[in-house]
């Protein structure tokens, strides 16, 4: 019963704007917003919303895109906040803490690969990125499996199903990608965080 109450409290905490500001700094929030914009732009281009002649159909499609991106974005923020709270409040056991350390190392390597592929699109290798993302997903799952509810596991799958989509990865990294501007802004922030050893 105590565990259930803790999980419910964590769920409430993760939706609090003030708590989110505590655990997600301004640059991280900007980065999350850019990824949200990138995801929305990708879906709009993919689904050809701009090519629709019927105004009602165009509005309907755009609304669907917004809802899907909002859901992924919201799930990602909830997971990030919950993991931060668990770590800061010493709610993780030894095995989970070890997993969290490994997760940070794997995320660092992924970010380096992500930035490199943007800077040198000819080096892009989807399989390498997919393996790195799968390793991150697996480690996040191990960290949250015991202390969080099954809903968090569902949120995790929702987030990674979207970002591991081969079509999404190909679209944002190809040489003639229509998403270069947003990718440039994202990678500038990521490179800065790498330089400052914040990632």
C-alpha cells in the first residue's frame, strides 16, 4: 500500500509545472521544445498535410499531428522528471543506480553519434542509432520497472516507438532533409552541453 501511494505521488509530482522547472533547466526545456517542433514538422511532411486542398481535412490532419506529438512530448517529460525525483530522493536500489550510471554513459555516446551524423550526413548509419536507442530504452526500463507503475512502462514504449521509427531517423538525417534548420538548432545545444560536460 505504501509503494502504491508513492507511485501515485510520483505521478502527481511529474505533472507539476513547478517541479518540472526544478528538475528541467531552461536549456533542457528549450531542447525538448525543439524536439517537439521537429516531431511535429516530420509528421506534417510525412502525412502531406500541406498538400491537402480541403481546408477541413487539413485542419483535421494538423490536429491529429498536434495530439500525437503532445502525447509523446508529455510522456517524455514525465519520465525524465520521475527518474530525476527517484534519484534525488534516493528511491533507487543499488542495481537501479548502477543501471542509471550506465544509462547516462549510453546517452552520452548516443548524443555524440547524433551530433556527428547531423554534421556529417554521409556517415549516417541507422542501425547504429537504433541499437543505441534500444540500449537506452532497455536501461530506462530497468530503472523504472520496480519503483514506477505500469503506466510509466507504457509511456516509455510510446516515446521510443516514435523516436526509433526508421522513417523518422532517415528523414531527419538525410542530406536533403527538410528538417535541417531545427536539427541545426538541436545539435548546437547538444554540442554545447557536450562541451560543458553536462551530458
